[in-house]
C-alpha cells in the first residue's frame, strides 16, 4: 500500500492527512466512511446497474 500512496502523495501531504485523521472531523470521517460507501454503492447500483445489464446483454447477443 505504501507504494501506491507514495505514487499520489508526497511526505508533506501524508503528514497533513495524518494530522487530519487525528482531529474530531478525521475521527468522524473514519467512523462514517463505511456507511457512506455503503449508501453510495446502493445508489450507484440502483442507478447504473440496469444500464450495465442492458449493455452486457446487447454484447452477449452480438457475440452469438
């Protein structure tokens, strides 16, 4: 994981992120992220899954 973060953030930015996570807002972010992610995935699945399924079905028909 370090190599991936290193690709996108320098040391100063990592230090800033660590500082944020030590704040009350950072603690709330950590605590809330799983539920936020769950809600976002639910909405995205409801909104986009029919389109994805349609495209997959069309592609399958083309490949027959």
